[in-house]
C-alpha cells in the first residue's frame, strides 16, 4: 500500500479477571475478523488498579504484586483460547490511583506511546443508577480518547465478514475529517459505505400545525423538509464524489421520517449484514451531552461493532 494502513495496530482493552461472557467472546470474534481481513496487529492491555480490585490504597502494593502475577496467568489463558492472528504479547499497566478517568488515561497514554491506530473495548451497556455508581470504562475512554474507539456491546452479533459500513452524519464541516477515515477503512476492507443522513420530523405540536419556524418566519413543514433535503443532498454529492475518486463504493440514504435519530440508525443497521457502524464523537464541553443521547443509545443497542472517531469543537 502507498499510504499507511488505517487500522494497523489495535489495542485490546481486556479485563484479565472477567469471567468469559458473550461480550468478551464477541470482542474476540471482532478482533479476529479485523486481523484476518486487513492483517492488523492486536495487543491486549490490562489496567490494574486498587479501586478495580477493591484494595485499600495503604495496603495496595503487596496485593498488586500478587495480582499482577495472577493477571499474567489469566491473560495467557484468555489469549490461548482467543487464537487471534497478529496477536502481540500482552501488557499489564499498574495504575495506583483509584479513579476511572485515571485508569482510562493510563491506557490512552500507553496506546499513544506505541502508535496504536485504535482501541477496542467491550461495553456492558450499563444504565441508570448502576451506570452512575459503577461508571463506564468504555464511555470514559471515548470521552478522553483522541484515537478511534471500536466498541463491542451487549447486543453485538458475530459476523463472518465486514462488507458494509453505515456512517450516520449530519454533514457538519468538521465531520468530513471522520468521513475521510471511513473511506480509507472501506477501501482496505473492500466494504461499501452507506452514508445515512436523517432529517427528523419536527416536534409533534409543529407537525400538527403544519408549520415550522425557519429564518425568522414560519414555513410549511413540507417546504422546510424539502429545502433541507435539497441542501444536504448537495453536500452529500460532494462527499460521494470524493469517495468515488478514492476507489470507495458509497450509497446515500436520506431518511425524512425519523422520529428518533438513534432508533433510525439502529433500524438500518439491523437490516444490513456484515456491517459496522462508524460515527463521529464530539469532544469538548458538549461531548458528554452527545454521548448521552445518540451515540450512547446506539452503542448500547447496536447489533454490530461501533467505531467512534472523535472530532474537536
């Protein structure tokens, strides 16, 4: 290849002491898929810290030493069963501070130091009070990471190949940078991109009245949607032309009847086979809000892996 491979090296955030479960198995299958299709390298990394093991800080070091030995043995057992091509020796990071943010930052710092392309993590999709008290490693990782994060969730199904990439987008200018990465990945996987743009219905009272406020004046809902569709199609054509010039196969899907964006994304994903969802994740002050709405809901319920790539404010 004349250009660097997009996903040349994956860091697998693995829990050495987690019992074998569906998420772990689906994460392994996803890693095997990428390793087989594009010969990417995979390095398992486990972050060991007192908080995770419920060890008091003043007693932590002797216990951490013992747990490190146990973690190595446990990882060896997991990796023997995984049988992933391009698997690198595992790495155990000792993190003394008892914070979720600190643990994820330790992982991210290591990933950057070894020039990783992305981080792969399983997500349990916790919600409500459980999520509030326990926190979410995958969510914390996504909020902090400058690297793409590939998330395998509770509803991810095993696939034999990746032949389609669903890319929901609002066509914001800063999202084009993410689209360039999606095009690169699509050409490496020989997969087709489905460019999904959703124009949700206005809120119910507006629908009932048949008018919508636009540019300081009220316009019919149908006229608003027609104008919005025309504007976004022009942008889509520019994006698609660029993709085709770079040997990518791409198709536009315009959805004009969505009531909830996250549900619509999931509906399209469920209709596809051999698919991954690629999404832009906002950083900065609005990151938590965005992850709390569309990205979080899609991640929690997606039937396939999700590749989140950060864009800056």
